[in-house]
C-alpha cells in the first residue's frame, strides 16, 4: 500500500472513530500533498510524499520553538500533537551510529576534504536518510566531520 493510500485509509478510520484531532492533522497532510501535486502537475510517489511530510515536520518544530519562547504552551502542545501524527507516517529514525556510518561513507565516496565540499556530501546523504533523520542534525554532523 502506498503512503498516500495509507493516509487516506487512516483518515477514514479517524472519521469512523470520531478522533477529531487526528483527523484534522491527516486532512492537513492530504491538503499539503494535493497542493504540491496541483502546483507541479504530477502525482507524488512515496519519496515525494515523504519530503512533504518532512517539510511539515520542520515547520511544526520551528513553531514549537517559537511558541515555547513566547510562553504559549497551549499552542506548543497542539503542534507537538501534530508532530506525533506526522511522525507516524515516516520510517523509523536512524540511530546515531547508523547516521554516522552513512555520513562517513558519503564523505569517503565523494572524496570530500573540507567544508567547501559539504554540498557534495549532503547531496549523497540526503536520499539515504530521507524521512529517517533531521537534515539540520545531519548537516551539523557533516560540518563537524569536515572540520567546518
């Protein structure tokens, strides 16, 4: 079953169960997917749906940081609940050792020697960790490895 089909099935399940909070988040996910499909005039595959979900996750995490800085715990809690639902559609996260091994392999594969080669390494790492790691964290790890 494709990721889009799974999201649609979960929406129907949430409707039947009367889970309004989960239903609202799933509808947001579907709207974001549909918007990208309409904008680009394509049908998204699972990898592209994952990128939409990652973008949504990043937006929610940024919002949580802003809300907590403004002492708006009510809004931060709402965003955290949305993060939990969105993360349910992402593959299992990589642990630190797996992530480190992927970065090390990409550095070796690209022949990167310094911070100026960071783009090459990121280009190799990004498809390997799609949906399984925060690219901000990955970027920091690559930068540290390259001595930047």
